[in-house]
């Protein structure tokens, strides 16, 4: 066989070998997985690969962008609370909440001269304003803030609002990175969110989850005018996360993490954040006035599903008006008992929590549009909101307060040293009235009311406005150091 014949034979053999191989492949093809061969080039990447760090909004499911953006804008807050401000019993409505939701963080240091706590905060301006929870800073005489880059600062308290569990503190610094506000009204159940904070002192921790529910009332705010319309998520939140950021995947602030529901004190699947729509209003008020300008309709409301409602209600979502207070904004707007409020300013109201949230975003004197259901028809009216004193005046932060035949003022630094206390309010110029009837004399320094510490006049005013019981227990000292307790009716 010459070379030419050999080459022809090899070609024919190769051809028939290929036909046999192809036939065998087709025979067994049904039992093999599909295989896609990708071109070999550098454009094939994982779906979360950051090809260009300068992009503005990531596409698809991507946590890295928001995490890197927000983490430097969330701070670690350490608080020092003197034992005299806490006492041996609960000093704040949030003490019970902390036990119910976080366990008792102070049980191991009951006899300590001072107690320490920690939480988180969110930088909201380049000049050092920080939003956090009221229960993170309540009763503290010293606040220390640690930034993401480990710089530390002493912080001053700008103002607190127990009704929403929001507080504002400030550090003396410029050029800080800050978080932009998002729109919590546009948050949808099922969307991805990140929680950023400092759980268990593990600084700069980021967790992810989805929005589980909105407008959630969980019964932890014991204040008379407490507002609960929480965003519920399943992002892991633990002790130390309080006051931290809840953000969307664009890194925009949509809530302040405040609580968890847990039988153990640690995360078990449910966390709750104050929506930023309410946070922003409270923060603006605290910075501008030192106090929250609380607007109310002046009604007693119930969920339409409440079994105490005797009359039959159509298949509606909303808030049932159980009572309309005299001379209130609601009465002047024509609302009546039995009405079901379904919208505020064209935004749906499905329960009491949402109604409280939508009204609380306004200030006294603001007008809102109220849509309600009555006698089978939907009607709309305009209501000019009032404050809890039933007028439209702006309440400003003050160092003095006159109530029930007595004048009260903040104690001076010299007086605090003389009385050997950290803070308090001095009562003087007592005239005929409840204070005199209780036996209180001029010069008495109030340190707590109903076991809640009184730091200054504004805190005392807020306590009085939110007292729900019939009696008031007043604790304090006289200049000679004698400690005294007094009971007084509301």
C-alpha cells in the first residue's frame, strides 16, 4: 500500500468514526444534562460583580453598593447613666420594653454607681447632627460617639421624643458623610432592605432582609400619645442595633431600627423600625424648636376590626371614630362618632397606626384632607390641626414652666452640686393649688415623677402631658439634703 492509498484510508476511517460517535451521542442525549459552553472572555462575571464603582444605582439584587455607602454614616453611641437617674425601678416606659424585647441589660449591675449602655445612630447632616432612639440616650449624663473610622467625640443632646422613640444628638465636627432620606411611603412589602448598626458592640454590622409588613403596632410605646406605625422586617437586629439605619438598596434611609420581638432577648425573626416619614418631621422639630410640635385631630379611634365596636361596619379598612373631643380639629371639621376614616391627604388609612402616623407628620395649624365613610357614602372634609393643648401655638423650648399654681425652672449647676444630684427641676413661688395641697414647699428639687427621671423643664412638661393614671408620685430633695416623696392627683 503506497502513501496515497494510506491517506485515503485514514480519511475514510475518520469519517465513519465521526458518524458513529455522533450517532452514539444522539442515542444517549436524553440522559445527559444540557451543557452551555461560554465564550472565553473577560466579560463573564458573577451577577454582583462591581465592574464600575462609579455607578449610581445598581441593577438587580446587589447589597454591596448600599452597605459601602451607609456603613461610614452609622455611628456607635455609648451612654453613661448615673444610678440616681435610674433608681431601683423602671424609670422609663422603655425599660419595660427593653425587658420584653431585649431582656434586662442592667440586671448584672444593679449596685453599680453608674450604668453603661450602647446603641447606634445615623449621621443626617455634614455638621454633626445624629438621629437615634430615645431609649438609647434616656437618662444619660454623658454620650460618646465613635465614627466608622474610630474617631470619638463627646455628644450633646439636642432633644428627645418618647412618643416616637426618636432623639437627636450632635457632635462638634464638619464635613461628615451623611445618609440621605428615602421615602418610606413608597416602601413595599417584599422589597429588600439592609439594617446597619452595632449589635453586641460589633461595630459596622450589616444584615439583609425583606419588608415583612408596614403600619405595625406592637404595643411598646407606653406614652399616652405614643405613635406606633413600624416597618416590620426580617433583617437581623439585636441589642445595640437600636438607633441604627434601615435602608433600601440605593442606600437611602427608610427607617430607624428600634425594637425586636423575642422571647430570648436576641433576634428571632422580627424587627421593627420607625418610618423615615415620621423620623424626618420629629428631627426637624427637635432641631428647630427643641420640642416636637405634636398635631392631633382630637378623636378617640379604634381599628374597624375591634370587637368592642357594637355597630355593624361594612367591609372597610380604616380607623373607626369612637369619640370626638369638644372644640377639637375633628369637631370643627364635622367628624362624628361612627365615622370610618379611610384617607388622609389622599393616602390610604387601613388601621389606627397609619392614621396616627399620617396626622403626626404635620404641625399644629396645618390643614389636612380627611376622607371618611358615613351612612354608606364616602365624604371628604378639611381639618385644621391643633396641638394637645387645643390651640395652634408653637411650643418652644423653655427654661421655666408654670403649672397648677407653681413655677418650675431648671436647676443651676451650683444648685445641682448643692443638692448632690445630676439633674432636676426646682419648684418655687408655690400658690394655692395641687402642689401646695400635696405639702410641697418652695425650693424642692424634683428628680423624678412616677419613677421617671426629670432632667429639665421640657422633660417634666412632656411627662405631665403623657400621664395616664389618676395619681402622680413626685420624688426629690430639699436644699438641706432631705429626700422627700409626695403624692398628687392629676
